[in-house]
C-alpha cells in the first residue's frame, strides 16, 4: 500500500473560476480524480492506495481521505462525457476511481502540521511542496495528517537549531526560483514544467527535488539540489537517487540526466565524494550583506 496527497487548486473553466473547495466537492461526488498525462507519479498509483486531499489557496488545508478503487487509467470519450456532466470543467484524459471517501466536516490548517511532516525539508517554503497534483508521502506522514484531523492540538511545533541558517536556506531557494534567468548556470536551463508543477520541489516518489530543469541545448534533465546542513555524503547520495528516479520515471528517448549541487562551500568530503562522478557538478554561492552609513546634510 502506498500513501499520497492529491492536491486541488482553483480551476478556471467554462469562463468561470471554481474554488478548490468547489472542485474538491464535485470530485468527491463523482468518486473520480482527474489526472493529466504529465502529472507526476500518475503511473505509480495503484488500487487500494490511500489518499489525503489538500486544498490550495486560499484554504491551504487538508480536507479528507479516500482509497483508490483503481490504478490510473485512460478515459474513452464516453467516460469523459459521463464524468464531465456534459461540460468541459472536469474533462480529463486520465484518472483514478475513489472509494471509502471521508470528507472532513472541518478541514484542518496544513500549516499546523508542517514541522512534523518529513517530506517538507524546507519548512520556510512549505507551500512549494503542495504543487504537482500528486505527491507521495510516507505512512508516518499520512498518519500525522489523518490523526491530526481528530486532534490537531497534539501536533507540537519544533524549535530550529539555527534560525539564521534556516532563514538563509529558505530565502536561497526562493531567490533562485525568482531569479532563475539571471543565474549563470553554465548552460541554458529552464525549469521543467507540467500542468501541476513549475519545476520547484518536484515530487519524486516520497522525495522532493529542489529544482528539476531541462537543458535547452542538449535536452538533458538537470536535477538541482541545495545542500542544507546535511553531510556531504548524504547530499551526494540524495542527488544520485533523484537522478536515477528521473532517469527511470520521466526521461525518454535516451535523455540523459545530470545533477548540480549548490553549496555554501566545498569541503574535502564533498570534493572527493563527487570527484569521479561525471554527471554531478558542485556550484557555490556567496551572500553579501553590507550596511552603508547615512550622512545627513
């Protein structure tokens, strides 16, 4: 059995804007969840998997659970017509059937659970983890969310060891995202886009890739990972796992996959760890903070 978060956001269809709550309620009534062809993890969904539903802006809340009654399948024209009720609003090419649906009377604020959820590595940018349409989580994270639905006060906040380091890492990811085209990557990289994800915190099984990009010149996939306090060995092992995941699950037509580690500094352990890995390079960054005196006239 696998565990997933299904993410629903505001929809714009039929010339109208539907809130995430409206879309969620309709899908629960249909007992069906639509998926795009490029939705991350679509092919990995299996019958009997468990799902918790997340409502995006402005709700930012968990709203209920269900069990998958089917694996992901492609709809024929008749099925599309039945599920869309004759409208374009819910037309989709793929989807899964739902059973054991439990819509919570009172959705729970997702932010209350962020410190406890293991799949969210960068707590300061937690919202970026809730995109991608479908995100795999561990059984432990699933239990934290679903048990919290009945007793959210049991979830306690964690103290961070270094507020300054935490803030820097959070803002570094945000800075890279917003200044992507200004960064000297050494290649023409663009973030890998799907219907549900912009390449940031890209869901890869139970993991999240900080940034997944494509080299516009070679068409290679590029996995970009920020080194956040963990050991160099852990960072290299992590990015190798991501590279292999992308190679197996997304790359096609012999697309190559390489990686970039972004670190504040390169220690000997990191230098030797990547020395014979031709598909991984390390880049460093610098942060300059300068105060200038104000001279009054």
